């Protein structure tokens, strides 16, 4: 008795699902039209998606108090920083120096305060701090 088992040929994935599958599995060789289409779609996504999708990727505001800082050279290899009084909450000399350093060091790196003076208006209200620093 001669028995043969009939095997059905594998049905190739056809149509739109086969195309989607080949793109997802990245089964096209470099230099083919399909490969170029995939790369073009990726580049379009990378360059144009930020216009339509809010990724919420804004830079971190490291020191919001440093907005009112004016820097001038002092003529002796140092700088004078004028810092608005709104950013300083300390009451004692050490607390004020620490807060001034916390504002100045993100801008200029590690420095030491030579001296500082308080700038006041006519009624005695503190307007700003003038700080001399050295590296």
C-alpha cells in the first residue's frame, strides 16, 4: 500500500498584514525601497513628533533665584556679583553667606566670598547684596 501524506504548502503572509509584519520585524535588506520607507518614517517621527506631541521635556530650572544676578569684574582677578535681595532669606552673617554662595556657585563654580555689602534704599530697605568673590 502506497500512502502519501498530502502536505499543504505554507501560505505566505499576504496583503497588508504581511507588509506590516515585514516592517515590524525589519526584514528588508538595506538599499531596498522598503528599507528606505522605514528609515524615512522613523526620521519623520523624530523630527516632526515634537510639534504634535508634548513630551514635557523642558530644562530643569536649577536656581530660580539667580535671575537677578549682575556680574562685573573687580579689576583684581575677581568678580563682583550684585544679587537681588528677594533671593536671600537668611538673617545672620553665616546664613546670608551660605545663601549667596548657593546662588553664585551654579553660575561660576567653586568660589569664596571675600566680602559682601548690603545695598539699601533711603528708607533702609534692603535692595540687593554686592558680593566680592575670588577663585
